[in-house]
C-alpha cells in the first residue's frame, strides 16, 4: 500500500498494491499495522457501511458533532467524486476541502479523519460506496453542511442539478454550522 498526501495534511489517499492476471485481481484493502506505520494514525474501526447510489446523486456534507467519525472510504462499483472538508476551527486548513475521484477501477481509498465533513457525488451510472468508521452512527449528533455552500466553493464535477435527499437539501450554511473547536 502507498499513502499519498493531499493538500490537507490529515487527509490521505491510499493506493493498494494490486495483483492481477487474466483471472482477475487481489489486493489487501486495509492493513492496520501498515496504515499506522505509514500515516502515524492509530485507529480502530467499529462499523462498516455500504451504500448504493444512482448517477447524479450527491450525499453530504455529513459529520457528527459528538462521537466524530473517521472514515476510510472506497468505491467497489462505479465512480464518485469524494470530498472532505476541514471543520476544525483550530486547524491551519480550517474551511479547506479536498476532493478526488474514487472508482472501482482505480481502487483508491481516502482517509477522512474525525473533525471533517464528508460527501460525495456519483459520476457514473451507479456507484457502490464502502466506508469503515471509527465511531458508531449517532443520529442525534449528525449534522449537515450545504453541499453548495458559497464559502466552501467546492468544485463538484456536475453536469446538471444533483439528486439530493430532503435532509441534505436542508444543510446549514458553513458560517452557521456547528463546528469543532
């Protein structure tokens, strides 16, 4: 596995070593010891989630203000544009975002640490998205920042208006959101 730094030092791209031939492929999608040795991040996953979304669906920007979740995310079918936003007021990268394409073909993963809002939009006909989390889902602590917040100015690769849930369409403005210290 290779770890690639991003424009936000706490967010990483993970590129697995893929072994393939005419029969298919194999790769180790996560190795705790290797991840810790390469990133310095010691973590423990407590929940594994799997979602399926149609093309044009945009989910996010989600986070939990208490019981914040770190997320290791990847795509097993299709392609998404995945985004992490630093919402830690004390961070030198506060308010900055990083986005990248994750796909079944490139097999890349992204580490989204606690203290970040997270979202993605589907850029293929369909996508299946997996994420391991470091904390349990707690709906009472869930928050959402508007995906199209002008202060964040995320450059989503959209060709038309995205398909957003009713809950996500009510996301708060970044300036009004509950944020981390």
